[in-house]
């Protein structure tokens, strides 16, 4: 099969420039960002580190994320506690639940961007 990975995530926004700036400021993602901070920066792309990606359609009546949204972003992170502290210090509400975390799947937190899109932060185990 010829697919190597996800090449992009595209979605509608009321204010694309402001939303792009929010993602870059608070999560370090978007055009011109580099996850390992050592390689070259591409003005159009976000350079990510390799690792697991879950691709999973959910039932249309799921309550795992808001019924009025067609998607939820799940972002693989390192040092979730430090990221949660940084987001909270910036006034961003962060939800955590003990039942979301498990040794075999990792740790999770949930935030929403300024346009109400759910973002799940995932620190894989190990």
C-alpha cells in the first residue's frame, strides 16, 4: 500500500489566521514549527516526530466528543504535566479524568481551541 502517513489536517475556521496563531502559540504546531527544534523549518509544514497515529472513525452517536463536531484532534505529546501547566497558566481550561489514563494506553487531557474544537492531548505509555 502506498500510504506513508497523514499528510495534513484541514478544517474550516471562522478566523483561520487567529486560530493558526493560537495553535502555534499554545501547542507549538502549524506551519513553520519543528517538533524536535533542531531540524530545518519549513514555512508551510509542521515537522513532526515519528510515532503512533490512531485512525478511528467513531459512531455518529458517540459521546466521546461534541455531537455538533465532525472530528476531534488527538495530539501525541511528551511531558503532559508541563504542557497542562503551561495551558492552565495561559487561561486555557484543561480537563483530565483518572478513568482516561491507563498504563497500556497512556495519559490524556482535553482542551478546546477558541472555536470550540476538542483537542485530546495524549502521552503514550513509556
